[in-house]
C-alpha cells in the first residue's frame, strides 16, 4: 500500500510540474475527479462459480456472486435474522396462504420496473421440470402465485411454516421476467419447438402430456441465457465473466438499499490458498475468502491485515455411495465411521477452527437435537463390524475431493485412518464444478463435501441431502433411500406444530447416525482476510458470505 501511495504521489508531482511549466492552452487541467481511479474492490475466492443462474446451481461459490446481483423477497441480516427484501412485509393470512407486500419504485438493472409478475415468473421457473433446478425442493410446496396491486399471495400445497426462510435462500433470488422470457425463448428455439415463451407458460399452466413432452425437449437448453447473464435489482450489475478467472460487477446507481462506496467489485479465482494470501499481502486483493487454518495464521501475522472469523451453519462430511458395493452394507459404513477420530481432524487439520459435528444438523440450526450423538471413535469396534461383512479382510476404494486444501488434508488423514482396519484408499482430486457434476452421476465410492444450512431451519439441513427424490445432483449424492426417512422429512415440512416438526427431525437425525449414509465430521468456522490499509467495513456472515455493503475505501 505504501508503494502504491508513493507512485501516486510521484505521478501527481509530475502533473503539477508539467502544469506549472506549460502555457499550452490545449493541455487540460487535471482535476481530482479526472484523476480518481475509482473504488475497485477485489475479492479473492477459491473456486470459479458454477452458474450465474440462481436456479442453475446450489453451491456457495456461485451464491456469493449472485446474492450481490439479485435480491430476494425476504433477506437475512448479518445475524441470520429475517428482514425485508423485495417484500416490505409478509403475513400468513391462512394456513396455506402468505401475503407479501412488495417494495415500490424498484427497477432491474435493465431499467424495467419490478412487479409481482417478476415474482411469479421466478417462482414458477424454479419448480419447472424443464429447468431441473437443484433448489426446487425449497419451493416445491408452492402451488399458486397470485399477483395483486403491489402484492403477491403465495399459496402452498400444505401448511409450510418456514416459507419465508426458504424465500431468503440465495436460490430464491428474484429475476426479471424479461430475461426469464429470453431464456425460455432461446430454449424453445434451440429445441425446434414452435412456441413463444408466453405460449409455453400457458401450456405449463394447463399441464398434461403435451407440456411434459415440450418440457423434456427444452430441458437441455434452459438456463443457457441465465447461466452467463444476469438481471437483478441488487447493488451489483454484472459487467463480465471470464470462466475460470473472474466475475466483475459495477455499482447499480438506481439501487434502493442505500449508498455504496465501491465502483466495481471483482471476484477473482485463485484456487491455491497460499496464493490468495500472497495476493492480499501484495495489495492485489483487499479481501480473501475461504481462509483455512494454515493461512489464518499468516493473516494474523501480517501487518495491516485482519482475520474475520465466525461460527457457521456449515458441516463438512464424508459421504458414501450407498448404491455401490461394499458401501451398500450399513456395517461397512459404520466401520468407517468408527475408524475416524473427528477430534483429531478438528485439531490437526482445522486447528480448532470449528467443532466436532455430532449429527447432520448444525448445532446453531432450529431442529438440532443435542441428544443425538455420532458414532464414537473406536478402532476395535470398527474392526469387529468389518469382520461381519463380505469384506472382512479389507478392500480398496477411492475417496474423491475437490481442490480445497483442507479437504485434501482431511482425505489424507482418513486414508491413513482406514489403513488401520484394512481399507486401502486412493484419493482423487477434481476441479469444483466438475466435482459436483461427477458426484451427481453416481460413479464415486466415497467423497468429502460440505453443506451450509442457509435458511436456518432443519428442513434445509436434511431434505436435499437425504430424501429419495433428490438423489444425485439434487443434493443426495450418497444415493441414500429410506422410506421412513422420506416420510419423516415430509412430515417435518408439512406440520404446523413446532413440536411435531422437532420430533420428526430428531428421529431423522438418529436414523442417519444408525445407517450412516454420511459421517458428519466438523462444524467449521468461516474465515476471511481483509487488507485494512485499503478498506474497512467488510463483514462475514454465518453462511460464509462476504458482505461489503458498508465497505469504506481508505
């Protein structure tokens, strides 16, 4: 930072000398405004986004970018509490009907006015089978959207208490109907279907075989426009995306949510954690996301840098492909779970930046049952269980990870641990987007992945990861199917009684421990690094998102 200031000083000095020494009237006077390079915020991230389409992926990297381009009906503050978004207020007027009063005077980045039609178009799209959204489970209970004067009524198929929580999820982002129409029209044209977007909507409304046929025809092409383009109402306008490199946005001048000091924001992809920190130290990035324990120490020891750390709603877990031998045997899965010392991973891999995850619901989430504890570390019990299976003498398998360094380190630890009970593990590493796609195809044995409960409700912790309907890319990458778990998860989301819901989730949590389709390992803390010589006002929330609403440039 000092070097940059010095260079700027010399440049101003040269301008001053030239201005003083020339009488040429063609030389423009350099004003402070002319010389302002702009407030450009650079955030270094570990992975490229999967998609700009809010319905195209459900990953945290894409969410970080999209949630600054789009707004939702319901927002969350830094503490995770629900606050007004595009809806100024909401009321449950009947058991299955919610009324949302919309914010007035809002415009999209393309200049069109925000109305209830945009809400209707968005929520009908996310549950359209043609889009095949991974986040459809969050909104599939929505049966009807009625557009009124500056209001919408949302009717659900059954009473659903956490609807506002679900609408606060990043995939509940409200997209302009104009770009939705454009996306559908592109898909229809590419599929050779002689329909307009509006005609397709009418067909969807009526349902039937013709709609199902057309929906299947266009499914290959939906999301093409929205995957690389965006039109929201939030403070950041998409300027460009360079795949594998960066996403750049500029300040939306007509944003209603208050003044912003930034001019542009760049999310720069730097996969290697040490390189991200080096960029922070060199002044090339003001913020570094996805800081792990090893680089946290470096940030804390860097003059002019600050480490932000917060407890999170995220769990890192080991998953099994329960459809593949030998992991279709519950005793094999239990043996692996007993062979892993979670405490050692928390301290040795994460340097205590987090705590042991007892079950699949994070401790801070509504619906967590503290009485449900994970399978304890017991190597003798692991050997005993394995001796009762068809692979009593051990076996060879693979463990898939993405490029996240801590997951790689955890994979190595698990590899060494399982050798104790005769399981030989080969670790295979993937780029993040390819990792998610390949896991969804079901060709893996074991994998390491994380899940962040964004809505604050246990339904979001469990439904996508363990319900039969969401096997594969939908979230259930363990390909786990249990009718009892499905019924309990359905009951948990359909009941209006909080105690009934809690009982349902408690039963699910215990069943998941007993059957071990996954092994919850750690509730991680999120951390980020900030160059405080350049900026202040950066915040980090419990779902791991960098908030730069109040950024101030020094």
